[in-house]
């Protein structure tokens, strides 16, 4: 066995050169997969941010609607007399003095302050209150579509949630909240 010649092949050396190119392709593919994953994460983050903003606007609208409902429950005689009319809303300074004010003045003042709060809190915020048997309609405070039928008061609040300059009342982007209640 001493005389048997040993053959050395260079398989290892040539294989290493081929693997060097394959490693570069693997790195490029991995980078591409990582980039696609990061774009997906960014998209999910943007969607979560949009949904969070929408929930916040709906929460503000709900709090504002229940605020007016509570004001009307505290002034039931004026509510039943139809004095919570947005068309007659006006600031009544006497309501904040020790002598107080009449129920009609309180209703007009409540409406004025509530409408100002809706406009200040929600983008393009609008509000309306009326008696309505079909509360889930109306495109804006200018067109609330109140039928004045029934015994339930309805508070409708509209806003521009997606900041596109218009209020949408059709699915999937409904920017209206309504509540109905008895005073």
C-alpha cells in the first residue's frame, strides 16, 4: 500500500466558489422577504391608527349626544314643549347668574352651547335634535330628515371622520351617530 498513489481532487475548492454566488442570492431573497414583511407591518400599523381615530371620533360623538340627552332630561318641560330646537339656539347669559333663567332660555342656551361643543370637538361636527320615528337617516344637520312622529327624541351627530371634506352616511364609512330616548 505504500506504493499506491494518492489522488487529490479539488472538489472542495470549486464547490466553494459556486456556493459564494448562491449565498449572495440567498441574502437578496431574504432581504426581499424582510422588505415585504416590513411593508405589511407598516400597512397594519396605518390601519390600526385609522381604526383608533375612528373609534375616538365615535366616542366623542356618543359623549356629546348623551350630554344633550342629560341636559334635556334635566329640563323635561322645555324638551316636551319643543324648545330644544337648533333653529332657536342662542346664548342666554342670565342662565349663569344666581337668579337663573326660564326653562325656554335654558333650552336655547343648552342647544347653543351643545352645538358649539359639537363643532369644536368633531371635524365638520354638526348636530340636531328632534322627534323622529326613523332615526337612522339624515345626511346632515341641514337635512336631518326628522318626521316629528312618535314619542322618542332623537339626537343626530355628524362629522367628517376621514377628513375628505364631506360627511358620508353610507356604508362602509358612516359618519353619523344617532341615539333615541324618552326625556
